[in-house]
């Protein structure tokens, strides 16, 4: 056990650090660009220099780096504030691992390098109004017509559908068999005729998600991943990677920000950080953050032996999202009545705590609710039995629905 | 970076696990629970034979010269078995205090005998209800003699050597003292606790001969450093116990049927066990970092120790109480073994400072490392 860099790791870190120092985009380069253009500029620069998706094989645009090197790279990149990004996480973090596992060589060569370079953005079309936690209850239909499939139905909670070039899609190809057996997995061009995208306004006021409607959308059979009826199995590849990547970050209220706030604001006539109840809460959150960090390092040691990400990854999101919610709520309390103010100029930390408070409920649901995550740990890690299911073994079109429409 | 135990260390874990399954089954814990004994002398003798008391003592002082990583592995397995032996007192505290601060003569006098199990050591800090601090110490040294009452002191009834924290001779602050328990100025009476599988006593010092350990006046800082080091080892014991409690709850929930199906299939139970798993996993990962910091004497040790200690204390408490809950009424009976974990979890949580103390120490350590 050694938490220090090996000489090779230290050399890699130095190389990454030096390249970042010289190549991180300057504010002047980003000025006037929209956030997608900004993200594409930075991604392409990394790609050209061999610093994009570094664990991918070289032929697909990576550098064949180890999982540990990926962590080192992430640590070094995170030292630079305000780098544009985020729009590629679904494509690179979920679509790409699925393509690598299930696509043929031609498709891999066609799509993976452009995912790595940021030239093409992907989205994920899984959830439906009638199938959220019970994803396999989805109803969007695909019917074979010659060498093509014709898609009709509706997806929901699709991040970035409006700016994506491609999407990964699970649909029902056979409603006469039990639900998990009638699904098939495709990827498709998001500019295909018959796709209509409507943004969903969230309680935070943002609209990061969309409803996506399909009316007679045609997909070539060559864009199928896995066999007809194997869609559930293929989507599990995507979902395990989703849970890993959602758990990995994307939020920034954490121990450091609340600790700093507690040094600045008072409780009574002394700094909040001197109050024992504040210290106890902060200590617990510190323990959770450290525990998640070292758990991910332990997972890495397993990954570097060649293991695939397992259900253990569910911990990151299950612990991280409620912790972030509680910390944002606690920080607002520390601010007392002015904690209610949510304004970039008037709020502490430009409204970080209020913004997180309003956006974090979504993270406890996205990619599997807290409750589903706990079920995954209970069933797949601890080996406990599933609850009895009313739809087990029944053809999908005979399953009771409670009147919800797909 | 490498976040795993080595192959040799994993082999040691397997060996320790087999040894304790054979020599410390629940019946052994129960025997001590139901007797007036402070420990299981036969098991202790075998633990000594295994060389565990000698693990981190240097070879020239009769030890095995192993690293602290090996000691962490042993601690976890002892915790899992709820072993009724004075290992934490003698090894994590008394031996460690001598290794940290002993003079060459003190080390030569005591360490070979601690290694060989001829001497059982303990650490005496508490002086009754509430937190004992450098200022509150009522046990005082005068002319090389100690007087005062320490209570509760773990393993006081069987210890041959005590490391006592006391106000030092003619100056400010505290000092550590070595006290040979076999002398007229020392008397010990048993103190009942809610975990009779680990003996505790009242230690009355009445002009007891005592030798300073380390520099007088620096005793409090030394004690804190000792507690940081011991905290990592206690945390491994706690994680071992928490894991065993989870396994016991899991096994019972799989076999117990209600309303026609195993209770392990109900989400109320599944989520409870998932929460145990999450808390145990985070605590274990923090213990990995603690083990590394202890073994390398890293600057991060105060943060790492407090992090491991707080999360392990919380994980063990949660797992032990929810294990009883999962068992329902039977979990509350004397006949069932769930009580072992519930008793031990709380005993360990106050053994070297409560959860609240360590939460506070953690934030203090973060403040110091940010200021550095």
C-alpha cells in the first residue's frame, strides 16, 4: 500500500502538468464563444495533443493510459478552474464504453475518434414517462421494415438532446414477451426526420433536459448494438458506466466550500467554525468525502488488474448526492436570513449554495434514484433477493399499468 | 499509487481469520461474558504464540519487526471476532507508547516482555465522567511518586504495566509515567461495564513508584500523538466488527421468512443492509488511508487517524444496532450473539475518546494542515 506516486506516475504527472500549463485556453480565446464552442475548442486541443480520453486505445483517439494515469490527469486538470466541458460526458462516459463493448470494428473506427475529439456530441435516450426506475417498462416501439426499423414513441430526461449529433436508444421490439426480453438497442442520428425535441424546465429554472418525440423515425439495422431482444443486456453496460460517471463529480459544494464559509460567517459573536455543532457536521462530511475518494482509489487498483466497473460504483452517487444536498442546506443556514438570497452579485460564492440547493434534487434521481441505488447494492453486492415482481414472466402487453400512458 | 494490501498481508489476514475462527468462536466470547474473568487467558496465550503481540516491535528487542500494515490486518480480524483479549491496551497503547517515547533502557526492560506476552500493558487516562484534559488531571506526580485515581482503566485487573497520564512534577502540563503494577502503592478493583468481555478496573495510585516516559511537560502532546496512532488500529478493529455485524444480519435476513418470503427481500431490510455496507465501505477506505499514514508516519496522520476513527465508530454503532433490529425480538435475547457487537461497538467508541472528540480533532487537524 502506497499513496505516493511511483517514479513513473510522478513523471506522467509532471508531463500532464506541464502540458496543461502551456495549453489551458486563455480567457481571451474563449471570449465570445458559446459554451459548446468553448468545450469543443478545449476538447479538440486535448485530442490533438493526445490528452483526450486517455485510457482509450490509440486507434480510437486515446493514448492507452492506465486507470491510475486517468486519475492523475483528472487531478491535474481539476487544478485549473473554469475549464469548459461537461457536454461530452454522456458520449465519452456512456455511449463510448457501450460502443467499445458491442459495436463492430467499422462503427468503432467511425464514431469513437470523433467522440474523443469532441467533434460529435452524443445523448442518451432511455427513460420514458412510463419507465423511469422501472426502465425496462419502456414502450417506445420499433418495427422492422426491410433493412430499417421504424420508431414511434417518446423519451424523457434526455440531457443535451438539442445539441447532440447522435443518441443511444433502447426501444421495444417485441411487446408479446416479458419486458426485459423484448428490448433492442440502437444508435441514431439526432437529425433524423421525425424527431422532435422539447426542453423541460426544472425547479432550478434551468432546462438541461428534454422530451424527445419519435414519429416514424427510421434507423438502419446496421445501427443496432447486440441482437434483437438483447437490448437490456446492452443497456446495462451503459448504466454501469453512467453510475460511475455521475458519481464522479459535476457538483462543487463540498467540504472545502462549506468549511471556508464557516470561517467567514459568525454564530453569535464568534466564527461559525468555532461552534462544536458545526465542527461535528463538517467532520462527518469530511469523512464521507474522504471515504468516497479512497474507495474510488481502491476501485482503481481493481480496475488496473483488469476488472470491469461493478455495482460498487453505485456508492458514489448514493452518498455524494444526499451529502451535497445536506451541505448546501447547511450552508444556507449558516448565512441565516440572507441565505435566502439567490443572486450572482448579492449571494456568498455567487449563489453557489442556493444554486446547488435548487439543482441537487435532480442528481438524487438522475441515473437511478437513491432507492434504486440501494437496491442495486442490496441485490448485486450483498446478494439479497429481489422483491416479488407482479410483471415477472408475463408478456409485456399484458402487464398492469395503472393507466399511465407511454 | 497502490491501494491494496500485499499478497503476504492478505495471506496473514487469511491465517488470522482461520486462527480466530478456530480459537475464538462465539462460545469463547460468551464464556468470558458470563464469567467474572477479565479476558480469555487461553486465547491470549495463543495470540502471543502467533507472535501478534510482537508484530511491530523491532527484532533486536524480541519482536518480529513487521510493519503497521500487518498490525492493521490483525486488528481487523480481532475486531471481527470480538476477541476477549487485552490486545488493544497492551499493543496499540502500552507497546506503542514505549516505541514512541521510551528510553533505550525502558525499551530493553519492557518491550521484549511485552512481545513475549510475559507482560500485559495498559494505558490509564480517564478520571471519571466527562473528558479528561491536561488541565483537569487530578492524578499528580510528586517526588517520582504518583497519586490519584484512574477510572475506568481497561485491563487494569490483568495488566503488569500501566502507562499513566498525570500532571507532572513541579511544572505545567502533563507527563506520561510507566507504573509497574506489582507494588504496594497500586491497588485495582474491578469496574463493571456493559461489555464484560473486556475487563475494566479502578486504578488507585497512592504514592506509587513511577518513571517518566518521554520528556516531562510534553506529555500531553505525546499522549495525543499516541492516541492518533492507536486510533487507526482501533478503527480497524471497529471496521472488522462492523463487517461481522453486517454479515450476521445478512445471513439472518436471508433465512428468516415473514409473510411467505425472506425478510431480506423487503426493501426496508435491503436498504438498511445497503446503508450498513455503504458506511462500512467508506470507513474501511478511510482505514486504508489511515494505515498508510500510520505506517509511513506521514504528516497527514492526524487527519487520517481522525477520519478513520470517526467513520469506523459511526459504522460499527450503526451496524451493531441495526443487526439487532434485523433479527427482531430474537436479536434482543441473551441467547443470540448480536449483543457482542452492540456491546463492543459502544465500548470501542469511548475507548480512546468519543466520536465528538474525534470529530473536533479532525477539524482541528484540517485547520492546521490548511494553515501549514
